[in-house]
C-alpha cells in the first residue's frame, strides 16, 4: 500500500510540470475491474483486482477505492471459496514534501468444503490505519504506516470420525495453516 502511495506522491509533486494537457482529469481514474476467468470442465477459477480514484485538479487530495477478489470451485470435490477484500483511502498533500493518508477496509470470505472432510469456513475482518510519505531530497523518500485490524474466522469441519467446530484466533489460524 505504501508503494502505491509513494508513486502517487511523486506524481503529485511532478504534476505542475508539463503543458497542462489533461489537467482536469488526471486525478480521476474511472473505476476498473481487472482479472481472469477460467472455466474448465466443472472447475471455476476467477481472480482479480479493482481500483478507482477521484481527486482535485491540483492533485493535492484524492480518494481511492481498491481491492481484490477470488472465487474458486473445485470440480473434483465441489468445494467453493469466495474472497473479497477492499479498502477506501483518503490522501492529502499537506505540503510540497509530505503526504498523509488514512484508510478503512474489510475482508469477507466464505468456503464450502467438500471431499474427505466436509464443512464450512467464514471469515470477516476489518482494518483501519494511516500512512505518510515524505520527500527527504529530490530522489530520496521515506514512508511508513500504522494499522489496526480485527477478524473473526469460523471453521466447521467433519468426517466420519472427527468433528471440528472452532472459532479460530489469528494465532490458531497460523498454526492451522502451518499443518
């Protein structure tokens, strides 16, 4: 996220350069969805990103909407997984050398698990934070961010012998994913 903010910051600093052509629209990027869609036999795979930006003519303020999506269906087992992650960010140049931004975002994920084990998994998460980009010289920049997030992950899974019904904490999720 800070890499994109740094690129926009550099673009804003250079915005006064040039002949002014396209000045009124250069800070507005129409909402766009980019991704892939693949359907073979009974297997579905689609994933991609989305992005949109509105800003003032001077390039000193902007609002961004961005994120990604992923939908998978396994034709062999019938398992499905859908994930949507999105953020809205607001950025402002507070001087020629400093840009501040803040964001809110979330994630929704749902899986229906089929095969040897059957069940479901649902994840809901929210995040918020801020970031800054500062020009230290004409070609040297510093950036950083701070964020806080919370999530809930419910997993229910069973086979003929074992049944698991668990709310996984972030630490337990990492342990589960490692095994």
